[in-house]
C-alpha cells in the first residue's frame, strides 16, 4: 500500500514537473515572438547592424540584407519588415511619400573610396583606373552605391570619365557583389564605402577620393507602416540614433549623421 502511494506521488510530481517545463517553454517562445524585430537593411550596414543586434536588449533582431532598392521594392510589393534602413535618404523618403513607412530619420554617414586588393594591386590612384587594361566593378545605377559612384564620375573631366567607364566589367546589385569581385581577384578596383573595406579585415585597402569628388553619403531609417513589432522597432531606431546601435556603427567605421 505504501509502495503504491509512493509510486503515485512520484508520478504526480513528474507530471507536474513536465507541465511546469512545458509552460515555461511556451512562455519563453511567446516572449521571443513579442520581442522580435525584423530589419531590412542595406548590405553595407551588415557589419555594423550585426554587431548592434548582438547588443540590442529590447528584443531579438532578425536581419535581411540586400541592395536598398531591392528592399524598397519588396516593401512596395507588400513585404512587412518592422524597420527599413537604406544607404541613402531618397528611398526612405519616397516610401514615406507613398504612405508605406513612418517619417524617416538620418542616422549615419559614410565615405566613398576606391577599393583595391591589399596585395598586388595594379591601381594606386584614381587616374590609374582610366588606363587601358585595368578592370573595375561598380554598383548598378539603381542602387545607392551605384548612384554615388556616378556622382563621382560626373565630377571628373570627360577623358578620365570615359576611360573609367570603358574599363567597367560589371554593374553589381549591392556592395557585397563589388567586394566579392575584388577579394576574389576578378577585378582590379571598385568603388565602395569605406566601411566595406574595413569589413574585409585587411583583404582590401582604400584609396581616398579628393574632397571635390566626394558625394554626401547619408543613411536613412524608417519604421514600416503596420509593423508587427512596433515598440521593438522604435527601440531599435532609437538605439541607432543615440545608443548601442550608434556605438556599433562607429566601431564599424561609420560616421555620425551629416549636420545640416
């Protein structure tokens, strides 16, 4: 009799313990669902935002990195990330005018550089890029890195600009494609943001552009209208402006927002 009672007590305790574990797991999962924030961001932000995501204390950040124009097109097609961070201000502003995002804010700036392999580079200056036999990769015209590059080329004299354009081997959809071509030895040079060179950990080096050629590179961020995790999105954006996100971007080589 005592043995049966003891056995029954042990079984009840085990069942109660299992129920508590299940309840605890369910509570954690629900908490994760509530605290998730989905961020669509320009590829050039990958190193800085990935670091920020590890420090973000208001939830779990899930990232989707691609060209800013591609991400904007996805939002126009009905995609609903919580946050959109672009490598320019034009795309967030356009989505705001279309009623698809809340009012954008500028959160960082960058510099355009001529990137070359760290070892065995054939290019030592911007003038070298126009020489016969040199290969260069640039961003496609629709993506911010490509638009900034064309601003630089537009400020060059006609002969140098024509020589560089004649040496273009591909127009890439984002900075990741340009960086990959350079690190794999498929091109001699390419226009990138300075932070992209830093992110290669020494495989590429930057050749600075003259100040007269430098475009204004500003990054815009906005919360997407109808965001499922709006509170977390607000916290994420706030951290980019002044907090652990701003610190992470600075460590990755980004600069503060341009002053007006």
